């Protein structure tokens, strides 16, 4: 049973019915700040009582047992549940304890808020951590950062479930050198980097599913990820670019699966961007730059402002053309610059390139469809160079407010389950979604 501390003071621990009166609106410079038990004038305050019922599950409660989320994390032992009452928690949280679950009692009223002055919301440097049912917003860097690219040993096992992230200067959820990671039922909006970034991992075994990414520079990014990243049954819409799969300067991306997703209306200038030189991909639904054995299957890709699928040399010019990409069973439609574009740097399409069975999708340039049809010999379509230029952008803080979103059902009684191994989907089971 978690160790209990006396109740600490709270300036704004919100009753459920009073959330709208105290919580910050997206784009505000500051929310209702959380202090360490006193007001700015030094007055000790008593925390109001929440109107939510007493949880039926044993947990370290914030603010009842610890005033801050960080304090609760520091108290926790492996297997513990941290349960957070509604409120605005202005802090940077670092998690170093394995196998703990951090859960909000209400996804839409538990805010971890950087008030546009703090760097990173929640940093996870431990194995088996699960983050559930919270909103993390308004940070200068990432909302949630798991692992680091510098560590030799990766973080193993992480789960984000019913997590909302919004309006940050970098990424919503950044997975750096992480294995067995899962993002499920996420809502990611207004990021100057990516909604979800997966990078610098070997044997990644990472699944992003049933997640929406919108109004960001990139919806989803897979960069320098070796073996086993799947973006499955998710939606990327109204970003600058929908999904990017590419090599990093130090590591190729291998074996990525992009399947059963909706990729719609990307090429949206009312979005933030930390690097407008990345706008080479602007208006592209799915961009594969370099990589080995990327599979794009059973997606619905519609009305992106340039093209639906782009196969090209690596964005940064650090690697060659895609090797053995498979693009099949997709519905790709309503694009002004062909639905699928093949722009290989050496203008040679090797026999392992398979662009097949994509309905009425228009493939360009002329001759590319025949060259990319899983033939037995190399073929050379007419030379075609994909070009782009920087587009207008907005400050990350000016993104739209995410709506009220379904959260975890009955968070007060579900037993905590630390993150475990991830099972990736079978692409053969993928079906094109409606929409």
C-alpha cells in the first residue's frame, strides 16, 4: 500500500463542477498555477475538497497525499498507481521509477501545463511506465518525452493511453531510443514538431493506434527507427505533412508499417513549424524518404494539397532512395500532383519496389507505375525531382483548443497495469477505413 503523507496545500485543486472557472483555455499565457503549499504572498492555504467520489482503488493521490505530481512520483514504488484530481499542475515531471502508472481522474480537467515557460512536461526515464487520462500542454519543448537518444540502454515498455497533448514548441509524444512503446487513444494537436515522434531505436516494437494527430508540422514521424514501428488505424489530418517515414543521419529506418489509417487534408498553413525547411514535405499525405522495407497498406489518403504518397530520397539528403517499399491496397484520391509520386534520386526503380493494387490512384511521373510494379528488372522512369519551399506558419501557442474527448472509463477503480510488451498488428488484417 502506498505510504501516505499529510495533505499539502493547493491553490487551485478544482472541484469537478468548477473546472471551467479555473482551468486555462488553450492559448492563454498562464493557467491556474500550482504552488508548493503557499500563495505567492507566503500564505499557507488549505486544499479544497474535490466533489469527485472517493476512489475505490488504493493510490497515491494528488493533491491529497502529495501536493505535486513530481512529489507523488518521488514517493512511488514499482507497481504503484498515482491518481491525480482535476486541476492545473504547472510543473516539469521526471519519472525514474520503474513500473508505475500515472493516471488522471478526468482526461479533460487534469492539466499538466507549462504555461509557455517550462521546457518539457513529463520526462520518462524508467521502464514499464504508463501515462493515462491526462492533458499535457503549453511547453516550450515536448509535452511527453520518453528516453534519450544518448543513452546506450533503451527505455523498455511505455504506454500512453487516453492522453491529450497540445500546443508545444516541439513534439506531443517523443519516443527516443525506446522499445515496446504503445500510444493508444491519443489526441495530439498544435505541435511545432510531430504529434508522435519515434526515433533512434533498434528493435523498436512500437505501436501507434487509434490516435488522432492534427494541426502540427507533422502528424506522425518515424525517423531512424530500426525494426518494428506500426502506425495503425489512426488519423493524421490538417497538418503540414501527414506522416513521414525516413532515415536519420545515423541510422536507417527499417520495417515500418503504415496501415489502415486516415490521412486527410494535410498541407495546412495555419499550423506551427519549428523548421520551415522541412516544408519539402508540405502538402504530402505520407512521405517515405529513404528507408528499407516500408509498407503502406490499406490506408485512405485523400485531398492532401500536393500528393497522397511520396517515395523519394531522404529529406535531409543523408541516405538514398527507398529500398523495397510496398504500397498496396490503398485508396488514394483527389490530389493535384498525382496521387502517388515516385521521385528517386538516381531515377532507377529497383525490382523490389511494389506499388500495386491502389485502385484508380494516379501514379506519376509518366512511366513510374510500370517501373514500380514489382517487375523482375530495374527500370528507369523519366527523371523527376520533388521540390518544395517554406510556407507560412503560426506560433505554436495559437493552435486551436482540443475539444472534450472521451477518456478512461472508471479511472477510480481500474487496477494499475504497468506497460508491457507490445504486439504489432498483422498487415494482412488491415482494412481501408471509412471516411
